[in-house]
């Protein structure tokens, strides 16, 4: 690799001189990279598929291993029961011997054992026996082996067998295995897989741990997987996310001793391991591709240098000389190969030499024409498309002679016309100056009118405000008059009521007088006994007379008041009518003033627009004046240049 790199740096300078060589190398490298990419992609797809297949088969193999180990555990449990059954533990008092035998043979925390009589009474059990459920009839009938889900002890692998003596059943023996994490860890060492025993859809024991090393006990199976495995009773293979880590997984339904699915077996492989395998494969493939690419680049550079780069460098030098117009340089002494590139270079040199001859002859003809000689002819024989150059020279000579004559005549006409335009432009400039002065005076007058109209608009607006306030005051006064009329009507009504009361008092006085008269008559009849009563009757009659007189006087005053109120009412009604007329006139006046205000504002806006238009006209007039002055100056300059042109053209007139 170092030799290849060194060789590349040696050739890099030469290669960099040829862009086409670099392009060819780039095309070659692109094709090579594309081929390597396609091959790598296909290899990665096949490798990924193969890795997944291997992982899935490994997972299924791991499940089979776990199931095989469980079957072996059942066999060992059954064998141990038979071995214990060979001893006589049926009599009470042999517990110590049974404990000694258990501790010597098993005595672990994972296994447990218990012996029952035919009544279901335990006469010996290991210390870790914790089961609470016992189907005694089934146990006596033949027992069972497999997984149980005890209501107290939980999930366990258990073997139950009847104990017989002389053909008679004397009891039941049970031996079981708690499938704990330690047991699964041992299976993990054997298979290299992550293992789990599910109780229903919850991890009962597992080797999977989170980032802190805590086992994932108590976490649940994915719902879709639980439906397939636990509900439908099918196996499941695929991928699953557990504690944030992707796994390739395999699940198998786990039946109990009754054939009911109570959980599942699980075996899985972290995708990190397969990803590591893929990364290693990618690194190896890329390294091989880089080596192949480096060797290919070096080989391409060496071949390009001899066959393409050096000839192209010479062609580039020749093309550069031609692009710079250096056609007189000698030909290259490079020995070109007898191939298409060599033929191209030789023809390019011939073209350079021929162009040099043509350019020399064209320079000669143009030099003679520059001196005014339009009869000169080319010295070189033109061939091919270059014949058009010779014909163009002849046409140029004829055309220039005619054109120069026409230009001479036109220059005289231009000189005469420019003088006339200059005079007209000066006249136009003087007129625009006068227009500008008149527009300035008009603008000043419009400004005065606008100020006066604006002041009138302000005065009309103030008058409208005052008129509105006056109308409001009149309206208020009209309302007050109406209130006064109402008060007079109320006074008249109260006076009528008082009149009625006075009439009632007068009637009472009249009745009192009659009663007093009758009392006096009765007192006279009574004689001396009625004298005192007669005095009282006289006083009552006097009071009645006074009350009648007072009522009459009060009635007269009230009648006078009513007449005065009636007169006031007539006057107030007349005043109210007059106020209505004044209010109507005030409203009409206010309307006229508002119309005047609106018209004045519109006149103000119109005058402002007129003012803006006059300002614009003033700007245009000023601009026209400046343009006319510039035109006059330009015409004078044009006249001068026409005279110079006329003198120059006289040199070329044959």
C-alpha cells in the first residue's frame, strides 16, 4: 500500500496537467466504485439475510435446548422419586433419614420434594416446598409431569407419582423444580442466547437485564406476540424491542400438565451482535475494495501517461499557443504515435502553419487599405472556406469606396441639419424659460386661493359646530316649555280638585247652619232648660257663616288663579309653537352650513390637486428647458464633429 501511495504522488503532478486524463480516471473510478458498491450491496443483502437466518435458527435451537433440558429435568426428578421410593420413608419417625438423604443428594434451593399419604396429609417435605394446590385424585390415579401454576408457589416444573407397596397405593410423591434465574443463566452459558420463561404474558424468570444490570422480571410480552403465542397457540419468530434494545426472537407456547397454555418459552439474540458481524463484513469489504481501487488507479495512471497524458500535454501547449495568437512558434519535436491522436496533432500543426500564412497575408492587405489603397490584392492562394476571405476583401474595397462617398455627403447634410436643430433648440429653451416663469406666478396665485379656501372651510366648520350647538339649545328650551305646559295642566287639575273641596265645605257650612237653626228652634221650645244649647247653636251658626264666607273667598281666589293659569297655558303653547318653528329653521340652517362645509372641503382638495398638477407641469417645463439647452449644445458639438468627419473622409475618396 505504501508503494502504491508513493507511486501515486510521483505521478500526481504529471497527471494534474491533463484534465482529460483526470476525467478518464474519474470515469473509471466511478465505474469501479459503482461496481464495488453493487457487489458490496448484494453481498451485504445476502450476508444480512444469512445472518438473520442463522440467528433465527440459533434461537429455535436454543428453545429446543431449553425444552430438552426441561425434559431431562423431568426425567431426573422422576428418577429421584423412584430412588427415594426405594427407601422406606412411609413410617413416621424417619424424617431425619429422609432429610439426610435429601441434603446429601439434592438440598438445593431450586428443587423441592414432598410425600403425602392417601388422605393428602404431608408426612415429609423439603424445607423449600411451598405448593398449596394438590389434585389428590389425579395424583393417586397416576400423577403428572410438566409445568404447574400453583396458587402459592407460582410457576414450577413438577413430577407427581403414586407410591405403591405390594401392588397397593400407599401415598403420593411430588418433586419439582423452580425455574429461577440461576437455572436460566446456566442454559444461557450453554446456548449463548438470552432466555426467558413467561408466566402468561409476564416475564417470570429471565436472563435479560437493563443498562443498570436489573433483570427484566415483571415486564410484559408485546401484545401482537402474546396474541400469536398465548391466544392462538402458535410459535413466533421475528424481531422485538425489549428495554429499548432490538432482538431477533423466538417464542414457543408453554402448556401446563392439563394442556392449557400458561406461558411461553423465549430465546433471543440482541441485534447488536448481528450488527457487529455486519460491521466487520462491511470493513472487510471496504478494505478489499480500497485495495482494488488503488491498484486500478495506479494502472490507469501509468497507461494514461504514456498513451494519452503526454500527447495531450503537447496538444494543450499547441492549442494554448494558437489561442494566444502565437502562430509563428516552431512545431513541436515530440514524437507522436501513429494513432488517431498523432494524426490529430500533425493536422493541427499544419492548420497552425496555414493560419499563420493567411493571417500574414490579411495583415498585408489591411495595412495597404489603411493607407487608402483599396486596389491591393492578396498574395496567398486561399483554399476551401478561406476563399470567402478573398472575395470579402474585394467586396470590402468596393463597398468602402461607395460608403465613404455616401458618408461624405451625409456628413455635410448632418452639419447643415445640426445647425438648424441648434437654432430651434435654443428658441425652444427660451420659450420654456418664459413658460416656467408664468407657471411660477400661476402657482403662487393658486397657493393664495388654496389658503383662503382652507380658511373658509375652517370658518364654515366652526359655524357648523355653533349652529349645531344652537339647535341643541333650542331643542332643550322647547323641551322645557313642554315641561312648563305639563306643570300648568297639573296646577289646573289641582285647582279643580280644590274647587271641589271648597264646594264640599260650602255645602257642609250650609247644612251646619240649618242644623244650628233647628237647634235654636228646639232650644226655644225647651225654654229655660235650652238656653245653654241655644247659645251653642248660635255659635255653630256663626262658625258655619264664617266657613261659608271663607270658602267663597277661597273659591274666588282659585277661580282667579285658574284664569291666570289658562292665560299662561295659552302663552306657553304659543311660545312652544314658536320654538318648534325656530328649531326647524335652525336645523335647516345647520344643514346649509354642513353643505357649505363639505363643498368647501371638496374645493380645497380640488385646489390641492390643481396645485400638484401645476408643480408637475413646472417640473416638466424646467426639464424641457434643460433638455432643450442640452440639445442645442449637442447639436453644436455634432456640427463640429461633422466638420471633422468631412475632413477625414476626404482622405479616402479615390
